């Protein structure tokens, strides 16, 4: 198996550590002697691996509730101040897995600390790009690579994620990062998740806001075109417009990116209900879970909406949120 993305003629940009260490040589070497794979029919093996790993997130209904916690890096620890004990990843991961989420998403460093708490039949998603909110303004439209596909695999990842800010002045860098992660992860049988977040000056100028459905569906399509196996993106404000996003993704499952905590839990449950009615595959949720004193009723209500098609009001009442 010759591993070469062909996307980087200079030779060492790929997210594979093996690529990096071997530099240009990796283009012509049989890497199976470096990574203990004896693969005869790569295509057959990789599709089975991707399918099996996707099932660790999605139930038989094809939907999932995934807990997100990259916020300590992406927004800073102040995001945890509403419920400070949740700054400890072990504490919050224990709570959310007990409450029944289908998967957990984190960056490699926190996975080293807390991935052991992701017990039972739950998917572990490791994200390989991020940025801090401390960067100067002109760097905020770039997510940088902070780990390698091999790191995620060593941490037990079932899926590998990376962000692309479509429309950003740094779109080219993130698009290449994503394509290289996807190529390598797919070679090894791992599904890849794209956080497809359109943002940038041109978007604001032309569409007014990044949540305009024309922009969100463009990002979802671009994610599908770049080989994503799951797409995470913004709510567009209505189920009719979100249905277009789902259509544009051409069969790749689309998950909601949670957003800021809503004061009234019902407001968030209504959004998630709109997502599933529109054909969305569920949600990846951070603040609407960990910024609540007791995350369990919210998680259980979300699971009712996502997996049992319950009305948001009924789900909220059943879990004592109203
Ligand atoms: P939330 O549910 O808290 O919005 O988490 C989802 C998420 O994508 C996180 O993974 C990430 O840290 C954050 O949102 C990105 O937020 P922003 O829109 O401020 O970049």
C-alpha cells in the first residue's frame, strides 16, 4: 500500500506522523512495514472499518447525541464557570456517559486524561484541529492542526474530526488539512467528521450572517465533496431550511452544532426537534449540557427527542425540565 495523498508536492504537510518523519520519501515507500498493516484489498477493509466505527455513534435509527467538550481550548475555561466542577473532564464525562449519550468528542490532550471514562458502547471522536480565543483577531478564522491521525488512533478514537471554516481567508489551509486527515484516516478504516462552519468577511458581506441557510448548505455540500462521513454544522432557523442543508449533504449524516446555552431548555429541545424533523442525524452538544447544574435531565430529554421522536414539550415534562 503506497500512502500518498498527492496533494502536497513538497512532501510533508499531511497529518500522518509517518509522512512527516519520512518526508518526501513517504511518497514512494510501502508504509505497511512502518504501520503494522498487511492489507491486500484496502478498499474492502477500509469500508468495513468505517461502517463498524460509524455504528458506535449512531443507533439503528441512524441518529446520535454526541457530547462536545473542546471548549476549554476553543473558548477557554471560563465556559465552565457556570458549573465549575465540570472543568474537570472526568467529572463531566462520567455524568454524560451515565446519562446515555451516544458519543463524546474531545481534543487529544483531554482524551489522554479522560477517555477512560467513556465507558460502554459509545463512540469516541477525537478532533485534530482547533484554535484558542486568545489569538489576535486575524488568526481567528483559522483552525490549526494540533495532532496526528495516529495520535487519535492510539487514544482509541472511533472517528476523527477536523474543522473547516468555509469562506475564511485561511480556507485553503483548513481544506488541505481536512483532505489529508480524511485520506489517511480512510486508508486506515476510520470515519472522518467535518465541523463545516462557514465564516468569513465575504459571507457577512454577501449573506448578512453565517447561519443563512444558503451558506450553511454550501458548507455542508463542501464537506460532503471533501469526503466527510459526518457533518456538524449550524442551525439555520427553521426545519424547512435545515432540510435543504440535509439534502445538499447528499446522504452524509448532518448533525447540529449545539450553540450557546439557552436559558429555557425547551428552546434548545425545539431546535433539536427541528433538526430531526428535517432529516438531520442528531446533535453534537456542549454548553447546553455542561453549563447546566444537572446535565442528566437535559441529556435524557434530548435522547427522547432524537431517538423516540417525542415532542419537545413532552420530553421536557417527562424529565422534569418544565
Ligand atoms: P456547543 O454545543 O457548546 O456550541 O459546542 C459545539 C462546538 O462546535 C464546540 O465543539 C466548539 O468548541 C464550539 O461549538 C465552537 O463555538 P464557536 O461557534 O464559538 O466557534
